[in-house]
C-alpha cells in the first residue's frame, strides 16, 4: 500500500509533454505566429502538481514563473485568497522585480503547469516586447490590487511601527 502510494505520487509529479495546443491556448501567447509558439515551446518545462501541493512559498527566492495549462491554484494573500485558472499565470512578480515570493501559491485541483525560467523570460520578452509589457502590466495591477498586502512583502525589520489604523478615515 505504501509503495503503491509512493509510486502514484511519483507518477503525479512527473513531467508531461508540452503540446502546441497548451501553449497556443495561453491568452498571453495568442498573438504569436507559428514560429513564435514553436520558440516558446522550447523554453517551457512541464510539471504535474497534485491537489493541495504548495507550488510557490512566500519569502522564497524565485527562479521561474508559471502558466496554468490545466487545473487551478490559489494565491494565499494575507486577507483573501485569489483563484487563478487555466490560461492564467503566476510567479511573475518576484521574477520581474528580482524580489522574494510575495505570497504562497497552492494547487486546489490536480494542476498542469508550464514553467518558464527567469533567464528564458528575459530572452522571450526581448524578442517579444509586447508579451513583456503584458506581463508587467498584470504584475502591476496585482500589486496595486491590495495595497494592504504590501506589508507582507517587507521583512519585519523594515516595519518600524505597526501600521496605523485607518479604519476611521
Ligand atoms: P510572486 O511574488 O513571484 O509569487 C507569488 C505570486 O502570487 C505573485 O508572484 C503573483 O503571481 C501572485 N499574486 C500576488 N498577488 C496577487 C493578486 N493580488 N492577485 C493575483 N495573483 C497575485
């Protein structure tokens, strides 16, 4: 039984083949021609994540960003959770800003991810500036979405005083 479970887990963590359809169905890549999609396919690695597994841990150093080919993840912010699904991406903030991960991200369903390493993201955005701009735009809107969350990005020494209670204003 234990062996079977370990074996099943191993299977679930296995990489799968990145297909043309998976890449082409990511909205961010929709404007690309065949050569552009073929190029991106070469950069992407694939990984299956079992439900419940932590993918990105807040405070960890970042080496890659992730596109959701299938399944669902939850971004665990301090005051709310944000669900991201097929075609959406995450992990771009720390990679773009060269900071530590700003939140935990967990799979809430069996999930297939396409992984893009920071170095390859740089190459990709140099060759496709409009993709780089679209990713930066989303990163910006996510950071602005919940200004109250920003304290979570700081290390404790940076927080000299507790935040003032602004509930009356
Ligand atoms: P990163 O900081 O690398 O790791 C955690 C990720 O969670 C972050 O990149 C974003 O991709 C994602 N994330 C952070 N804040 C939000 C938000 N408000 N809405 C959606 N996703 C977010």
